């Protein structure tokens, strides 16, 4: 019911910047919050940043001060501006949407296909 498409990944050198975009479509009115997760080889998927419908944001400690999550509600798009990138930021980045579904407003997570971010040293 919600489709998420990420874009903006790529290869950058350490210290560089990338901006990831995640376009949501479908039942976007059901979305409570959106965020970005990442998963590096051999590691668990981890939360990078999240933004609620009210605009509140939260970040992983490892990216605070470097990454900024934002929304464009008109375009149903969430962005992740990544600055001062480090090799440890290398991962597949996934867009996530938390939707509230049904009479009891049960939570359901939708995921994008992922976009590769590679930071070279």
C-alpha cells in the first residue's frame, strides 16, 4: 500500500557529501514516520535517522552533526543530507515508512529497495 523508492546513492570520497531521496507513493496518508536505516556487510541494520509527521527528528549518535533528515510533504519525499562522510558510512541505505493500519492503528513498516553508499578513503 506504500511504495518507497530511494535514490541518490553513489561513490564518494571521505569528507564528501551525498543527498539521498526517498519518494513515497500509495497510501501515504497512513504514514506516521519515515526514516533511514543502513546495513553494512556483516552488520545488523541500524537506524540512521527518523522524522515524524510532526517534524521531530532523531539521529544515531554516529551521524549526529553530519546528517540531516528532512521532509517535503508536498512531494511525499524524505531526504537524508549526508555531509563529512566517512568510510564507516559505507552501507546500503534503506528508506523506511512506519504506517498505522486498520482499526487499531497497527504499525506496519514499509521498506525501499535500498541504495548503495560507498565512501572511499
